[in-house]
C-alpha cells in the first residue's frame, strides 16, 4: 500500500519478555521505513534498542513468571508502570504499542488511552481459551488489537473491538521446505534411517514430568525398530544437566543429547514427540509430523481443566480446528500411549501425510509479512485518530 511518508514519528512501546523484544524490533524497523525520523521510548530489550529505542528500565525487571514471583515484585512493578505512564502523560507519543505482557500492559494502555493517546496491543491475550471476562478490559484499553493467529480475531469482532490479523513472524522466517539431510549433517546424525526428536520442554517441571515418559516410549519404539535414532535438545545448561543425569538411568537407550539447537533437531527428525507449547508451531512450520503431550501436578490439572475453555491444547490443532495431531494429556500421556501414537508417523504413512498437508496450508496462511502489516495497521490507526481529532 502506497502512503505518504511521516515526518518525525514518536512511538511509545513496552515489551516485558525476550519474545516481545523480537516482535517489537521488527515492527520498529518497518515503521522506520515510513518516516523521516523515528523516536522510540518505553521499555524493551537489546533488539528494540538496536532500532533506536531509549529504554527507561531494563526489560529484565518486568520478566517475571508464575504466581508467587509477581506478587513478591509487585511494588517495583507498580512503580515502574506508574513512572512509564507519567512520562508518556507528560510527553505524549503519537501512538503507544504494548507487546504481549497483558497483565502489565492493558492497565497502562487504558490510562494512556484516557489521556488521548492512540493505543494498540500486539499478541492477543488468550481470551478465546480462558478468562474471557478480560474482553471488557481490553475494550477499554486498546484502539486496535494485533493478532498473530487468524482464529483469534472472532472474539474481538463479536465484541466490536477493532482487530487485525497480522500473521506470524516465524512463518515469514522459516522456508516452506527445510532440508532434513542438511540438518542431520549439521548435528552429526546418520543421513539414513528414521530419527525421532524428543522435546520434553524448556522448564524444569516439564522435564521432570515428561522426559521419563518420552524415554520410556522411545524404548518401546526401539524394541520394535532397533535402528531408530533418538535425538533430544536441552533448552539451556540447567536442562542439559538434568537430562544427562536422567539418561544415566537409561544406559540401553542411545540418545543424542544436543545443547540447544532445537530447530535443527526438529528439522533433522522424521517425527517429533514434544511438550505442548510454542514449539508445536515451529514443528508444524518445519513440516515435521508430531505427537503432543503434557503432564502437570494433579491440583494444577484440576484447576486448568475448570478454567480453560478450548477443545484442543496443541496449537496446530487449534489452528486446524480439528484433532490433526495426537494430544496425550495428563494420564493419557503414558509410555505405551505415546509409543502407539508416534509409531504410525515413523513409517511416513497416511497419518504423517495428512499432518504435512495441513502444516503447509498453515504456513501459507500465517506468512503475511508480519512486520509490514503491523506497521501499516499502526499508521492507519494514527491517521484515523488524527482525523477524529
């Protein structure tokens, strides 16, 4: 779309996690192409700082997870949010973009919007899955919601909240076809034969719950297919230590443990057995057939099954709107159950082919030139706000 160039564009932005820093940096780069000078203030990480952001606080001060840690840090978090609000109230940007971190950003966006500053939010909270009561808070907080997935837009349209599906940057980044042999060579794996990738998660609790089940399932698969190769990436040094200790209990199981490089590990695989989470999208875009599993403590499972209102846990199934990939959750995630679900995918039969066909369609739908669409949507919001003023 052709549009007039902006002169100086002042943008307020706030990201509280490394993933938000990645998303934001690409949007800022795209915005810079539409203006003579881009002035960016707020909070972000090194990638956004490389695009000109002057960060008021280290992004790490906002990176808290779980239930207890945010409560312990609450006074500091409230102080930071108050200072950011007061800065933008007294020095209004042309537009404010909150990136993910909804518990922190939505209240800030609401107060800034009441000051007359146009507000947008990038990455939809999971209102389609749980805490649907947040939709009214979102309506009060944002002039525009930017969604990474197409299914997320329906609830906003139903509630008359301006929304735009912008695509997913990972779909732009990954090629439609990934070379399996090249990945195997890079990892030092055999170029021939079947390879099963095991990804039990990046958190200690996930590894503790899932890794033994994955290894026991792999043992069953290898008893029927002794030439099957196994490869497992460790998300970080702490997980690598935990996994090495665990593998000592499986001396009969030859597992190639890799430091990081989860994308290459999945690319090298014939099939993937992995924890439910964001890695399932990456596996789908890499076009690797998968089985998804998850387990948690009994109390947590009891709570989440009463809070979450979605038919599927795995993102590929949510995107497909059907049970495309096997999901084995909680008690269903048994060693034999996992082995039985993975086995048909290793032969490259109809189950694998059905997944791959759907994954290719997902890739085409999500690859939209995310950064350019975000920039275009933000400039349109800025223009419409100026016309209203």
